[in-house]
């Protein structure tokens, strides 16, 4: 008989307010994936384990915040959970940059097998601090991490994701510098929140979290997407999940303005343009990184031709974005 893997709870870095608790994560078996793994076969096996997850369905989880606050949430058919509720003041639990620490655990009476870490799984939620002058919503793929989304048949994406460890992936040149400057703001003490919003699936959460931390990007909520269910239909005029998440952030912080950062290779130019038009007084600037695909660049240039709603910069280097941000008083 095969021995079952221990249980774990992957808690996603998320965001909320002093009176809005918004926690996300997933309960699955622990496959002990090594993010620094070497060797093509082992990397492929790790990639398989990321997507062939053994989720813990309908599990009752307990969350503790500070010493005196408990809540409960139950996982769905795929092991995901979402705790979205109004609460009393959470600011007393936040550190200087607005991060609130909490802890998840399985309900002990439900457990029938071994778990790790003494049934304690930490997480964090961001409440942007009062010093913040603006927020940043940024893509990840081909914006700060080269993936090859514009390559023929997406072959470069497969090589980078399946055959390269998170520890070996490199950020685009000067990207960490740009994000730290924006995070610090003009006074260097603003703690402007950075939201990493990607079309990548939640299965890659730890991979991307590790990449961001290893390459010294500012810590921020990481918002990915669920894989669509087989044969699920998309309603006519339904907005992409990424666009819904961005709008959710804007509505959560109605007094905060934002800079949008993405690339010109896929959907960012169209999503960002719609967002800027829907919230014309909330978007300070749009930075779109140049991709090596002439037809896509021509389409993007035409899309923003004579566009006046907000500043749009098509950048070939990160330093161009840094220069623009400095000239406009963002940094």
C-alpha cells in the first residue's frame, strides 16, 4: 500500500482593509516540491506534481489572527477556500507596511492522517498603510519574468516553466529596481502597495512567490486564476478573470490611484485601456513593456494612437519607465 502524503495548507498572500477580511488559499497534499531542483527529469516531475494536485475537499479550516480572533472556512471541490467577511478593526494587527499575519489549521476532529508543521500554516494579508500615495498593479509574465508567451506555439513558455527551476529564472533587467522605487515613492517612506496580478494558474503560486522573493521584488499580494472547469462556457461579453481582479482591487481602495504595468504581448493593452476608461481619474499611468513581435507591437501602437485618458508608455527598457516615473513625481 502506498503511503499517503502529509496534508498542507497553501495560504496565498492577499489584500483587504481594516474592516474587510479577504483570505484565499488551498488545502492539498504536500508533494515536497523542491523549487531549486536540477535535472530535466526531476524538473518535469516537479511540474507534473504542481498540476496533478491531490486536493482536500470540504475540509473545515480554522484561522487565527492575533491572540483573540478565530474564524472558520470550508474548502470547495478543488480544495480552494475564500474567507470574505466584514470584521472589526484589523489595523492593530498590522506591521509598519500594513501586513497582517494569521495562521490556518485543520480542525483536529476531522483529521485522519498525518499533517506537517504541527497543524499550523502561516499567511499574510496586506492593508495598505496611510502613507501610501498610490498603488501598482503589475503583470508577471513577460513584464518582470521572461516567459516567451509570444513564441511560436508557446514553446518557450513550456521550456521556461517545465525545465527551469524557480531559482534559476531571472527577472527582466532593472525590474526589481523599478518596483522598489515605486514601492518607496517620492519620499522613500510611502510603502505604496504592489499587486502582482497574473493569468497564470494558482498551481504556480509557490513557484512565482519564490521567484519574486529570491530576486528581491517588494512583497505584495499575488493574484492568479483557477483553471477553467472542463467544458465550461464563457458568457458573451464576460470580462477576463484578470480584469475582474484588477477592478476588485480598485473598488477595495476607492481613494487610491494606481499605475498599471504589463507587456504588449497578450491581453494587457486591451484590459488596461478598458480599466482606465472605466476609472479615468484613478489611473496615473500605464507602462507596457515592448515584446519581440512586430505585429503585436503595431496593433498596440494603433490601439493607443491619440489616446488621451492617461499617460501610456511603451517601453523597451525598464530605465525608460523609471525616467517617466521620476519626471512625473511618482518616485
